C-alpha cells in the first residue's frame, strides 16, 4: 500500500494530500530511510513522522483498503513520541 494512503486510512494524518505534502518535505521515514508519498508500506515497517516539534514513531500492524474509525487504530502501534528541543541560536561575544 502507498504511504500516503496508509496514513489517511489509518488516520495518522487526516487527508491524503496533507500526507503527500509531509512526505515531499522529507518529514517521514520508513525503517530509517526518507520516504516518498508513493513508497510501499508493509506490516512490520516502522514509520517516523515529524509533526512540528514532535516526532511520532509507529509500527505498521496491518493494512486495510478502508477502515472505520474503530478499526483504524488497529492498523498501527505508537512506539514513542518525542519532543524536539528548540535550538536557540548561539550568540558570539566580542569581548576584545
């Protein structure tokens, strides 16, 4: 199944067009490799998705062409969620 379709059907991302945009920006990896929207996803794959200042890592459990809201949550397991720290610019002191 295509990555963008999986993200929409599983409801990790609400719209397929948004899933495609996130993939184009390089914010999704499959098994530690940057993924395109058209990348194939299979059961057992590990996805890491960057949402702003948060990275969500999930394992694909099953694939379904269509899923009700209750069934969508069974398509993946959240492994971890981590917040990215904002990187503060370093200031250079000119004390000569």
